[in-house]
C-alpha cells in the first residue's frame, strides 16, 4: 500500500481515538470547573449571612453569660460581707479575712502583663452605731486609731460624698446595701497618658447585739475585679485580652442601675467623681460639644437619646430586665449591641433593674469589612481551584496528544506488518472497480 494511503487510513483512527478520550475529559473538566466556580459564588454569598446571624446569636449569648458571671461574682461578695458579721471583730481576724479572699487579676508590671492573685477587698471596716470607725483594714494594713473617722458625715468618707452609713443603718438583719462603682474621674488626657479608673464597690450590712442595732460592716471590693469582666472581653473572639481597644468598635461595657457607664475600655466614659466629691457632669445634648473639648466625656446612656433614640431604648429595656439586640448610631458609626441584665439584687437594687446590665458592642462597618475579607478569600480560592482544573486539562490534552501520536504510529506499523506482500495490487483493483461502478 502506498505510504499516503496508509497515512490516510491512520488519520481516522487517530481522530476517533482523540475524540473518544478528549471530549469526555473536556466535558468532565468543564463541569468540575463550572461547579467549583458556582460553589465559590454560593459560599461567598452565604458567608456574610451565616456569619451575621451566627455572630448576633453568639454575641447575645455571650452578653447573657457575662451578665450571669457578674451576678454570681456580686453574690459571692454579698455572702462575704454576711460572713464578716459573724467572725470575731479584731484587727488580726479582719486582716486574715482580707488576705484569704483573693482572686486572679491581669496586671502590668515592668512592662509585662502577668496574672497574679490580688485581694478582692481593698477595705474592711467595722463602724459603730454612731458612724465611728472602730476597726479599719486598708490594703491589708490596720489604720491607726488616730486616723479613724466618723463616716456618718459624708464629707469624712474617702470620696467626700459617700452615704453608705446612712443607707445601711436602717436595714434589717441580713439586708445588704451596695454602693455604685465609686472612684475619681479620669479624663481623656489622663487616660491617654496611661491613667486608669480606680475605685471601690462597697457592700455594707448592719450588725446587731443584745441591745439592737450596733453598727455596720463594710467590705470595699477592688473595682478592678469587677472591670475585668468587660475590659478583657472582645465580643467576636474566644480569647481574652489584657485591655480591649475602644477604637476597634469591638468591645464590652457595663452600665449601672442609674444608666451610668461604670466599665468601658475608654475610661473617660466612666462616671467618676470630682475631687470635692461631686459627680462629674455627663454628656447631654446641651453640653456635648463643650465636654468633648475638655475631654470630659462621662456617659449616662439615659441621656444619649439625642444621638440615636435606640440608645435610650436599649437602656430602658435593659433596666426593665430585658435581653435583646439593637442597632444605634454613636460617634458617626453604626453600632450593633447585645444587652443583658445583671440579675443581682440588694436593698437598694430591686428587681427588675438590679445592679445594671452588660452591653457587647460591635461596629457594623468594621465588622462588614472583616466579613468582606473572608468572602474575598473564598472567591480567590475558588478562582485558584478553577485555574488549576483548567491547567490540568491543558496538560492532560497535550500528554494525550503525544500518547495518541505514539499509538497511531504503532498501529500503522502493525497494519503494515500484517498485510502480505503483493496484496496492495489486489486492493488497487477493487478500488478501481469501485470507481468504475461509480
């Protein structure tokens, strides 16, 4: 058989071989690549919705858990002050009581953050029925008798205006008075230089003898033990940090039963006292600009309805013992907040408001930026996998092409070897007859 005719017979074989393999392979690759692309788009579209819904529920649940943790902590303090009424009233016993009540705190020492056991109470005081301090332990040390004062006069108290004696002396046995978080105000300039709000929450209860009312016991809890519940909490991550950053918009805060902010990563929002014992003015529609210029930006959330009505709504609902989620504008940004009441009650903290509430806030715009980063990563991965499939297809087709050439040559050689010599002529005759018939 002439070489050209052999080649002509080989070409259909090669074509059939190529089509039988390449067409199914191409179709399969197309379906895989298209499926991957659509899956990437679907995941990308659903990612934000799933993250948003999950984030809202997680943050709400975390707000409730945090509020419950604070309530349990305050209940421990309430039990401690009740225990303090039945232990022997002596300096030695009181010092031991204070030294044995410690809890871990993260503190910064020599530029390093470390967890250490810190006394839960800064002070323990026994006060007689006239308001005279009889025994007082401060920072683990007994105060000399010459420095003891009469606290029935608020001006004699540490913060110049405290009324815990008057609020406690008329209570029944077992009842507890709990003071607000009390400390000197820290303005914005001082905060930026590293100063932080410091103070106490006082737990007081009356003591009685055979003659009736004999005085009161006061345990003054170190404010830092309360603040750590929110100051170290980032709503969207499991790990706690030493100190959250308000600039991220992703933080927790605590509000008392009056609507005053008492724990916040920006301490200049915490309501404190002037050094004459008066409460620092809080931001209102009338003084907002003036206070911002001074860097005095203490907040009462009941007064912030002028920024967004939902701020007032959140505060009102939380003070009614409700849990929920709302959006509001603050500082020009949209805030998502989950809120939950702190279910701790005392003589001056009745239901449903109790001690106050926890807010876990998230700046929506910044959260959406993070969600968008996730979706972009998903899209990038999808495109990368699609490109990989296409590349594999091209390489496979090139390899198959060369395999096809090798096989076709082998088939051609096999055909030539199987055809007897001289048979080409006979085949030519048949081919000519066929042409004549036509």
